[in-house]
C-alpha cells in the first residue's frame, strides 16, 4: 500500500494546532525541512516506500522502531542547528532498507496479537505516525488517564518481547514525544527554504555518530 502524505502530515500536527489556518502546508514544510528533503519533495520521497499492510495509516495499531533506532533519530534531532537544513534523513540508516518493528494494538482490550515485523518502511515515518496516533488518542485525556494508557502500553510491550530485542520503555516514549515536538513545533524553517532558491539553503555537514551508552 502506498504511503499517503496526507496521513503522515496529519500525524505530525499537534492536537492544539488543528484549527490553525494553512496548518497542513505548515506541517508539510516543516517535515521537508527537518527531514532534509527539498521543498515540495515530500510526496516524491514517500513514493519510494510501500507499507504493504497499511500499518502506518491504521489508527488501531502502533508501530515502534527498535530502541537503538529511536535513539539515533533523537540524537539527529538534538544536533540540529536553528536555520540550518539537516542532511537527508535516509543517510542515518547507512543503506539499510529493512527494519524490525514491534506492532501493538493501541487499545489494551484489543484481541490483536503483538507482532515483530520486518518492513521496508523508514523508521522516521513509523515514529511520526505512532507518536501522532498516541497524541491523537490520549492527548486530550486527563493526565492520570493518559499515564495509565502509557503504563498499559509499556506492560504489553514488555510481555510481547520474546527475543533479544529490548522492550519499549518510558525512555523511548519520552524520546519519541520530544522528537515529534521538535519536528513540528520547535524547529525554525527559514524563508529561503520556501523560495525558489531553497536548494541553496545551507545544509549541515554530516557528523560521525557519537558512541553512547545504550538505553534498554
């Protein structure tokens, strides 16, 4: 199934911003900027990938990248400098085109079994969709109810793992929430990126990935 840019954009928009005029265009611009794409190239980029089971657009399931990959994406987001375009996010994966995901139903009462799947879907798309789904489902709930939903999710994630893959934990949920916020809310998109001279906007030089202690 083709990955729809409209669904990715919808998942990127915070609940509190949905009534803002032209918010869809703003979200598109911010994703193109922070993912290191050319202006107006989001649809072209998404056409390179296929989600055969339609998991990204399915509001009933969450698709979690591996913990190490979430941390890689988090470090990339943290290193970003205001007004400087990021290198293309695909470079983060160093040529890998298949990734392992933990797929869980968002509803704790669901009879859908948890699954570990290998998909040719880039982790930043899965992270955007999954963070957006959690925000849309739980963002307007009272704090204690939202915390209970997150705790239930972590318990189910832990019970689902029967391999050497670490379970999704609170660190990962927090990192995903912060990344999602930076992609849409915090990063500054300069006017030059939105003009005919967008290709001349300076791009950050690539840095070697620092060695860090893994968080399980």
